C-alpha cells in the first residue's frame, strides 16, 4: 500500500502543495521553516485525522484560513482509494474514503496506517506510560479486529464506574454491573496485548542488535505489565479496592494503567542511554511494529514518517537506519535539511524520489 498522490491545502505554510511520491523512499529536503515537518503532519492527518505536533487545530490551520484539507490517493489491497480529511478551526471536520463520509478515524487508520519517528520520539521512553500504551495498542489494533470495540467498551464502563465513585453514595448493584463489564473487557484486552507483546519483543531485540547500540554485552530486556496485580483476577481486585478508589475518585488499576518497560541489565534503559542511543531504541521499537504489521498484512503495510532522520545520529547509524527502512519494503517519507547528510546512506538500488520544499512549495528533484 502506498500513497500515489498527496494534495495539501492551508495547512501551516503549505497553502497549496502537491506531490506524487515514490511507493518506497521519499526524501524531503529544505531549509528551516520551509514546510518539511508540515508535509509529514499532513500525511499523519490523512491517516489519523490528528496532528502529532498539536492537540489543537488552530495552530495547524494556515493563519487567516478557517480549515485545512489533505487529499490522498493510494493503492491498498490492489484497490485504489481516495482519502480526504478536512479539519476546521472550531474542532470539527470531515473524513472521507472514496467520497463516503466516515464517522470515526479508525477506518482512516486501517486504510492508511502511519508510523512516526520525530526528534521528540524519545519521550516514548522518558515520559509517562500513556504513549507506551498507545504504542502497543497501535500494534494490537492493527492485528486484532476485536481490540477497538473491546477498548471502547472498557473506556465507557470505566467512565461510568469513576462517575459513580465520585458522586456520593455508591449503589452496590450498579457498581457490580460496571465491575463485571470492566473485568470482562480487561481480561480480553490484556490477552490481546500479551500475545502481541510476545511477538513484538524478539523482533525489537533483533533490531536493537542490528542498530549496534553499543550496549557492550549488557542484556536489553522488554517487559509488559498489565496494569493490575497479575495474581488476582481483576473482578476481585475491583471489589477489594472500592474504598480506596472512592477516596481517590477514580479506578486505580486496570488495562488503562498497563505499561511497557525497557531495561538494560537492571537499569531503566533511559537512565543508561545517550540521546542518539535512545533514538535508535525508539526506531527499533517502531520498525519492529512495522515489520510485524507487514508480516501480518502484507497487502496493507504502513507508511513511515521520519522527521529529521539525521538528528542525533552519526553517519554509520544513519546508514543502518536507512537500510532497515528500505528492508521494510514500505513507503517512507524522511525529512532532512541538506541533501548530503543522507548521501551514501541508502542501498544503491533503493527506489527513491527527492523533493525540495521552499516557502511551502514542493518541487520534485531530478533522480539522485
Ligand atoms: N498556522 C500557520 N500558518 C502559517 N504558517 C505557519 C503556521 N504554523 C507554522 N507556520 C510556518 O510554517 C513554516 C513551516 O514549518 P515546518 O515546521 O514545517 O518547517 P520545517 O521545514 O520542518 O523546518 P525545520 O527544518 O526547522 O524543522 C514555518 O515557517 C512556520 O513558521
Ligand atoms: Mg521540521
């Protein structure tokens, strides 16, 4: 699956830009402030209806405009698809696939699965657990069709239980209903996450080896924690913790507290790794997901967005990363300030196109 045409209107400094990308490697060059990250943001919007730089829409929409629009044409599972995402300044918008209005961004995500690496991606390791849950759930969502429904039911029951905990006298019969609903979905979510994690961990370790992180023989280990005490069934735990939960006004344990941890020896990996090593570890995690997804759905594959690929990486590691991206056999968009930064980093036979961005205009360059 790859995008064959992209058209962007009124997104940041991209007033009206279009390109016909390569189905494989696309190198986006340009000076600071030219619009490179904005192009990746546009592709991300097409696959998720959201930006990765801002939770609000106003900063994304071009100053003076009330909406931004991204169109994409792609070939997916042998079929041509037209995607359209319009987002308005008031937070609304329209999502369309082949002209048909979509109620949820989930169908966009299934049609155009995007993987993203930016210079901020190290927060996957350093920040709170939410991005790590989102990371693992990206993988589970794309391989387990029941996951989204289950997760939505869990979230809705969690909201109801928390509402009950916060508002006065608790009706025990109502609490029983929500506990049962939570427990049923929690066990299922956990099973799906666990089986995905057991596939993911060895692929991450393989990529970490390829990336030559320089761990000097120290063992890198990944673990998944489900978010509640593994020895007690979740329904019993919910019963036992009612008093504590109602004092705090929310449910303290459950799949909404699941986490992923990466250790080197006994230490949390992030305490041991340099910024460049952290970036390589994040790349290993994301490439592992893309590789699993490719093996699971060869006809779909993911689109990889790598903003400022060269940042923090020496020439040797840039070359390894570029080779691994090519080996995925998916469509890749990488941004870079100067063309010589990635010269010689790609396999000589890699299919690629280069684009230059200047003041929001995108021009294809002659073949490298
Ligand atoms: N809402 C907006 N309306 C118009 N222009 C905007 C808006 N938001 C940001 N810009 C401008 O868009 C331009 C492109 O920004 P972008 O982040 O895409 O640049 P870039 O090419 O990735 O630069 P860098 O190499 O520094 O990362 C910048 O000049 C920025 O000031
Ligand atoms: Mg940028």
